[in-house]
């Protein structure tokens, strides 16, 4: 899977190479993920809850015959989570063969930025923030966080659901 780097290119990647990100909103916060990990975007579907699931797992949905765990990204990131509504969205992501749905409030845009414009998160942040946020990009007057999905949705997320 393609990894986004902030400093000198590793594995021969050019800092001017364009990276495409899918941006979305959680409350007033704007986040993004590498578009290469996004399999599809679908409207909210009520999830079937399962006992003893982590607090951030809504439950599971049926995605064309496959049981798909749905993670509330706001809860997972430690943000105030609103109840899902018909305007909520599920972004289906594929992480090295694992398929997981993440609930967000709205999908915003597809961003195309040079790899070198991504800034690393400040070192003074707590460990979870540094682990979950891969980088920051400034677009016009707003700052968009680039999530490290492999950290946000570690292996075992499906089993936890």
C-alpha cells in the first residue's frame, strides 16, 4: 500500500508527485485519507450491534453478502460523536485485504496535493494523535488532517466487531 511521507522521498517517490486524498467531515473537523484505500462511499445504513464490541464499533452491516464492521470514526478519534443520521456516510476502506466501514458526517472533496506540501504533526501532541495523524495540509484557510488508517483501524477491528 502507498504510504505518504512528509520528508525526503523514500523508496524513490518524488516530493512533487501528486497524492490524491478523500476529505470528509466529522463535526467541525476535516480529515482525509489516501484515496487508494477507499473502496466505495455509501449512505448510512443502520448497523446491527454486537455484544461486547468496543465503544467505537457501531456494529456490522451486510455489504452485498459480506458482513462489514462499521467504526464510528468520531468515537475512535476521541471526538464528540453525534448519533448517525440519514446524512451520515460510510466510507468503505480496504487495508491490506481487510475491509472496514468508517462512519463520518459527510464527504467533502477529492484533494490532489504535491507530496512535499504535507507537514508532519507537531511533536508536542500525545502518542495517539501522532499515531493516528500522518500529516497536515493547508488548503486555502483551513487545515486538513491526513489519517493513518492502519493505526486508526488496527488488525483485529473485524474480530472486535
